[in-house]
C-alpha cells in the first residue's frame, strides 16, 4: 500500500505530519515522533517576541548578513530568556542531523519585517522547510484590510527572498476573502498553506473575576473548516495544502485527502492518545484503502474537491438553507437547560 504524498516538494512516506506542539520541544520528543511513524515534524514555534524583545543586537547582526555559524559563535552564550533563538537553531540543527524525516521550522509572528532575517539561519541550520505562522489579531480600527494583507505579502516576500527551502503559511480563517488572500500569497512565493491556525479565545474565571487564557484540545468536528476551504482552494490556486485542526482519526485524514489535502498535521490527537496514535491512524488508512481495492492514497486524493464534486454548491452559500432545513432536533436532549434564567 503506497501512502506517500508530496508536500511542499518534499516526498513524505505518509500524509501524517506531527504539527507544531509541545512534543518537539525536546530532541527525545522529536525522535519519538519519528519512531511512531510521523512522516515529517513541524518544530514548536520560535516566536517573534523571542526574536525582538531581548535580541536587538542579534537582529542587527542578522540584518548585516551574519551566518548560522557566526551567529551561534557570537550569541550562543547569551541566553537571557527562557528559550533563545540560538537554542532554537541548535534544536533544528540537532533534529535535522539526527532524523531521517524532514524537520520543518516554525516561525510565529505578526506581519512585520523586523524578524524576517531569521529565515536564512533556519535554512542554514538544516530545516527542510519553514512554516510561517501569522498569528495576528488586528484591533486597529484605522488599519484597512488591504493594507494589512499587503503586510502579510511583504513579510512573506522578505523571508522568501532569503531562503531556497519551501515556505508554507499557517493562516487563520479570518480573511474577508480568503481565496484572494491565498492567491496573493501564492503569487508572492508561498509554496503551501496550513489551514487553519487555531486562535485560542480567552475565558472569564467567575471565581477570581479574571480573564484567563483557555486552551482546549480540538475535536473531530473542527476538521470541517479545513475540509471546506481546502476543497475550494485546491482546484483554484496551485500550492500544497496541509490541514490542521481536528484531525484525530484515519476517517478525518481520508476526508481531507478526498477534498485535496496533500498532508495533515496532528497535535491534539497526539496529546490525547500519545505518539503511538500516529501508527493507529496509519493502520486505519491502510485498512480502509484495502477495503476499497485502492493501492495508493493518491487514488482518492482530490476526488471530492469542489471542482470534482457532484455537488459543488455544498461548499458554498447555496447549501445554507438546505442545511438549516435538514436539522432534526434530538428529542432526547431537553430544549432548555435547567439553569436557564431567560
Ligand atoms: C499545547 C499546544 C502547543 C502548540 N504550539 C504551537 C506552536 O508552537 N506553533 C504553532 O504554530 N502551533 C502550535 N499549536 C497549534 C497546533 O500546531 C495545531 O495547529 C492546533 O492545535 C490545531 O490542531 P489539532 O486539532 O491537531 O490540535 C499548539 C497547540 C497546542 C495544543
């Protein structure tokens, strides 16, 4: 059974990538992901704040063209914050040297040119690709969305111009016209898209009356956002597409591959079930494909993308009314909760 796939120009043994998360924070963690069957690993992110807050001199040095070796030699001793950019480079270097699977570096920040010089060092350290995570919550009511999108494009271009390895963008779904934004970013050199970034929403603690960050693992329902958008984008804008968010089982992977994903990224599923779950998902893929007499996962890829779907409107507004009409209330669940005061 051939489960191989091409993602960002990288030949992967299976579509099952370990997404950015806590497991890659140690070298042993990366090794365990590889041993458990991950076909590539996205390292935990290096955050813009780690590059800009305490590392003005480092950024200046990079802007002047400092290489990986020079940078480690000059700044290696200065570890002033918990995880320094140098630690990150060394982690990438160690992982990419020791592992056979591609190691993808992750840069996480707002669209801003100040931290883009670092891309070059990630390539020199041995990263097979860079995943650029634009995690940005715009709150400036005077910032026009086209201006903001141009900043995304410029930030990508700045990194793209410095590296020869593929660059993927991990985006949020909050664009007025996602298709147009993806087209602009693809034209500016993005090799692929990771859909979607999960924005963690704050919550209120009613005991302490404080706002607190709230990180909940995803559920399989969450894949539907990527399912819709990969299906729509895949036939329109040629690029690699990886799904992230809610991929927990082989069924989820099959659905995403059917709409045209090249790969999926696993995070919550590994946190919940352990790294061995990667192998369980792989077995599930093999069993399902064999039951349909398919010899490779490529045989099902894209067969239900919007362009090929017998019901293309299912992915757009036209299906909205039908979906609402098809709702049947579950009579076993009380319509009004007992503590409702309204
Ligand atoms: C504990 C935790 C740490 C994460 N760290 C990162 C990170 O460093 N960089 C990043 O781009 N995404 C990070 N993510 C997001 C995941 O890579 C992934 O996109 C998201 O959790 C949705 O996928 P999932 O449903 O498989 O969890 C993290 C998620 C969790 C739960």
